[in-house]
């Protein structure tokens, strides 16, 4: 009598002496992402800087803007903020070939998307620094729909100069260090904003509860060192903590 359940492998199907339950070939998007991730790790001198940002103001701003721009989320404001900061810190919007660092003329932000199939891909908002917030919302919504339908074009996924990876929708993940994409100097990881007690000398108790946003910047140390990377994070934190008026249109 065969008691083997569906998905079990034959006893002879083993690796390192351990039975294999099933084999899943990497195809299509999964294979491309796997290869690019490995290439990014092997070909860069990657290091990560981490920061915590008081997100109360930007989250309130997102809520207020949503009344005028349906569908707007923190991700859209982050795209706008990152694009603005990259214009002021162009070394983070760059690549390197042999002994030459090349700063890109455009700010094209890739957004990592997790699809219902659990595949991961990145779609690109071209010239994000020139886009009004409402256009960023419309563009990203269109890209997400086409991604889920398997209808993306090459132009939708090529030409990124910087990547934003937002895993804030996960319940327990606070920090992550996304892998660099070949051809880019940096990637920004965004965690989940959560309430924390912080020192606050403006109230009698001396402390208050604020929503703190964890962010991580992984960058190629061949292109940029820790001080300019830290200044980029400082600038981004200031912009998120004071979103009006720069993130209003």
C-alpha cells in the first residue's frame, strides 16, 4: 500500500542525505530576480546605514492629501521625497564602471512589488522628481495593475537609477537590508511605522508617544562613503518630518 501523500518525493530524491519534498524550477521573473540579486551582492561593496524617523507629520499629511488624491499612501510620498533628495545628493543616483562614477541625469525610482504569486519585481517611475504627487499615484497604480496581469512592458521595468523597497505592510518586520541592483548606487528599505515612547521636552511628562519609521540605506561604498550617505538620510528625515510644502503637490 502506498501511503505517500501528494507532494512527497521518492526516497531516492535526496540532497545531502535529506529527502526532497518537491522541486521548484526558477523560471521567468523569479529567475531574473535571483540572477540580478546575486549579481548585485557579488559585484558591489555594499554597506548599510539605518535611521529612525518621526513619521507623525508625514502620516498625517498622507491622510489629509488622501481626501484630494484617492489612493494616496505613504509609499507615494516616499517616492516624491526620495526623488527630491536624490536631486540634492546626486552621488546616490549614480553607477560605476571600472574606475569611473557616473551620475545619472534622470531620477528614475524603482518600486519593489510583491505579486500575489509571491514573485518579486520592480517597476519604475521615470523622472519621479518631476512628477506631481497625483501623477505618481496614477502611474504606480497603473504599473501595479499591469504587473498583476502580467502585462508589463520592458520600459516599465528598465532604466531605474535607485530602488525603494517598502515592507511596512508586514506585521513584525522592522528592519531589512534589501539587495543592491546592478547599475545602482543604493536602495532604500522602509519598515513599519510603529508607536514608540520618545523624549519630548515640550510636554510636562518629558516624553510622548510618536510613530517611528525605520529606514535603511544600503549603498555601494565604491561610489559613496558613509558621510554623504548619512547626509542623504538626514535630508530625507528632515523632509519627512516637515512634509509641507515640498510634498504637497
